[in-house]
RNA sequence: GGAGGGGUUCCCGAGUGGCCAAAGGGAACAGACUGUAAAUCUGUCGUCGUGAGACUUCGGAGGUUCAAAUCCUCCCCCCUCCA
């Protein structure tokens, strides 16, 4: 493996880990994060490709969309096909033919979402595979090792994503464990994987003092970026926003900030408003496969009968391949007929929407007019805004 | 001509005296989805009514019964095999 690590290190571009701020507008930031496979311009939305594939799309599609970085998942790729198999093929970039940056989630979320299958201890988490029931152990150290084997550009530390409704005592105990795990992960690889950036994950549930404590305990350690975890796990929109706006300013300004698993277009705008740089979410791709599409006029469900004879484009203001080429009537027909093309065209469109949104946000920050964009997005999702998604 | 099987709510298909406006699929219609065990899940799905409930349905027409999709009679139609 050392030979593999050396080779990956040699191939890495210089300055990996450097984060440069280009502009700010209020708390909103526009920056650039350098990684081993190139730079990403923030704020950024990262399409989710859990098992080494953004569902329904090929790398060519992602390039056409202007995707700068995608996600992979440690838990899923470790179980299948296995990180060592991927390392033998030259890492996840080579294996999946994606040459731009990749961020891998640690499996902390699976510890949460597959909770019936696991047992948490100081050492790490013992869990059963959802695929075949076999028993495995994740520790802060081996999760980093797995991500190095994948040659992830941005590795996430193992954390516990605390379920919504957890009480103060549990949240506190969990946060302390997550903190100890993060420090162990960092200490295990102090210099050994400099080009595989390592982000810490802050937790703290829905208690402001615990959020602050989690951040304070991590900021002084040498992480390449900081994530806010444990939001959007079932809480109300208002609660989520309260903690988003409370926690983000506590993160160090000089490092990239990542809001994990979020969110809707309005959530993302709020995150940017609060000072977040990076987002990922399954919403655009999953909703694409389930028929919900995001447009410049709001959300639409392409399955609806009203589109059966609608010859207009999905979104007249969108320049994506889907909108340039096909009618709503055809897209509805594809979906209704269960044609696989529906997944690809819908995913292309929704990701175009999310990527355009963050690109516009970046431009508006550079030009000092971010607030106007925020107001506009709020007007597109009035119900969500009314539910508490219009703070700031 | 002979022997047998069958016609159920948009479709397929359970149901053979009351617990049946009728299982289960499908279709249709609507909704959900936030670090992806998701091409998944949920709801509605005879008519009227917010509701309790009322009314009309199981090929057709009669009949038996307190009660019929279910039992009886006749009729119509479909399928298989034999001639």
C-alpha cells in the first residue's frame, strides 16, 4: 500500500488544502479550495455519488453540467466493491473515470441511518453489513485508511450523527465521542496524507451550547475544513435555521465550511447566507428519479396530468440539455412509461438547477448583491420560507 | 352435436349464503423525499355526503331466503377437448 500512497502523493497537484477567500457579502463567502485533483470554486454544491456513481449519469454528463466535485461514501464503497480493490485499480478517480475532486463521507451517516445494525463504543462502531449481515468495525483510524485507499481528495472523520429528539445528556456524550474520534483520526495521519484533506465534523444536536462546545473543541486542531453535521435529520425548518445561523459564524473563517446533507435550494441559500461554502444532498438526484423537478418558477412534479400535452420546455429559463431539447409532455411520457432516459434527463436538469444556483450565488457575492438573490429564491418557495426557512 | 370450464368494480384476478362496496396486483390520480439499504414510499381509487350514512354494483331476466357475487330456473356470450 505504501507504494500506492506514494504514487497518489506524487500525482497530487500542489497547494492541496489551501482555501482562498475571493469576496464576502455580509457573512456570505466566495472562495477557492485547492485539492489534489484541482480547485473548486465556492460556494459549491456537490452531487452525491454514493457507490462511485452519480446515479443515472456518466462522467461526461457531470462535466457537461459543470460539476466540480462529487461525493463518494466510505461505508458503501468499503462493503462493495471494497477499498483495497479500488486502490489496486489506482483509486476511485481512475476506477470511476472521474478526474476531478472527490469528497468521501465517512460512514457516520450510515451509523445513524442504519442504526438497527450497529453498536457504538469508545473504540469505534461495530456494525452489520446491510448487504449480507457480515460484521465489521469502523474506527476513526481505519475509516481514514479506507478513504486514503479510495484516494479521496477530501476525507471526512468518523462521527456519530445524532438522531433528532436525542436529549441533552446523550447529545453531549455523543459530541464528546465524536470529538475524540476526530482528534484520533487527525493524530493517526499527521503528515502521512497531506494531499488527502481531512475535514472534522461538528455535532451538538439542537443545543446551542453543545454546538459551540463541539466547534471549540475542534477548531484549534489542524483540520483542512470543518463540517456541520447532524442537521436536517427530522427537525423543523425553523430549528434547523436557528442552529445553522448560530453555529456557522463560530467556525474559523480561514477554513472551508461544509454543511453536510443539505439541502433544498432555500436551505442552500440560507447556508450561504450564514457563511457556508460547501453543500451536498441527494435531493436533486433522488427527486429527479421520483419525478420532482426544480425550475426557475419553483418545484414541479412531472408526473402530473396537466403536463400530458404541454409542449413547452421543462424550464424556459434553463439552458440544460433536457430543457433545450425536450417538451414537458415528452418528459412526462418517459416518466410514466418508466423509461430509463427519464432518470438521466431529469437528473441532468435538477443538477443543472442546483449547480446554477450556487454559481449564481457566487457571482452575486462577488458583486455584492447576494441578498437580492436570497429574496428571489425565498419568493420561489413561499411555503418553505414561511416555515422558517427565510431567516437572515 | 357430445363433454367440461368460465363470465366479478378501468384491466388482471380472489371470493361460493351474512363479517362484501367486494382480497391482491396493475393502471390511473395526488403527495412525500435533505452526509442515498430509495427507478422508493404514502394516500385516494362505484356514486352522493364534511360526516354518520344513503344509494347503485359481481353477464341478463326471474326465483328461493330474514339475508344472494355466492343457491335454483331460463336466456346471452366466451374458452378447451371430442365428433
